[in-house]
């Protein structure tokens, strides 16, 4: 019952703070990692990776974005059997209405995940660096993180992304959305 109330409340009124970061061209164009596999088609993802990255595909937006060619899944596995970390590279268009104040076009990086037993080994940074090799660097490359997620923010900044600012979003009935800048310079995702 509690979960249902939480979901209904988020559907009716959802207020969040989001910190955005933009790729800084002075940091380079990333580095290809031989242990990262890029999957552009759902059926190409190994089944044992799918169960970790997208456990409920029919209810996951990333599944549908991938089916439409708007998302790629990056999987890091040093032994080829166990998924240690993954991340998404996706087109900015699904975010334009909600986060249009940040950028009008570009590439959105995320969401990223690292297995709990693998954290602290730099896998997040490796995925971010590899992500840049599959992005169109002629357009803004953006990534978002919750202000409370210090580990993610630290990894993003270490990978060479610069803070664009923090925004508060208010979404009513999952349709009407308003943003206001809380802190930071803002603007397009490239220098």
C-alpha cells in the first residue's frame, strides 16, 4: 500500500533536484576500452547481461529507446561472463521537453551502474571514457546526477565533465514540467 501511494504521488506531483554536467572538449575525446562491449540492438545483448541491466524490459523506457535506435548499452565485463558495470548512451530528444533549459539537442549519458563488489576500482570512469568514443562530439554531451550522489558526481568530474548547474524540476501528472535553476552557470553542454 505504501509503495502504491508513493507511485501515485510521483505520478501526480514529482519534484526533484538534478545536477547537470557537460563534456569539456579540452579533456579529450575519451578512450576505447577493449573490455567494454557496445550493444545497439536488444537481441545482441547476452541474456545474462539483460537480466541485470533491464530486468523488466516491457516496463523500462531504455528498452523502448533502444528498440527505436535512440539508445546504446555499454557493458563492462573483464571475464566476458559476469556483468561488472553498465551504462547507457542515448539521444537527448526524450529529455528535451523536461530539461530543455539545459540544452536543445545532444547526447545524454546514463544511467550507469557498477556491481557493489566492484565499486572503487574505476569502472565508472572507464565506462564514461568509452561512452565518449561512441558519442557525436559535435553536439553537447550531457550527464546528470542527483546532488546527494557524491560518488557519481566525483566520478563524473574526474572523467572531465564540468558542472553546468543544478536545477529543480517539478512535474505534474507526468505531463506538465517546469524547471528552475537553483545554482550554477547553466547553458549549452559544450564550452
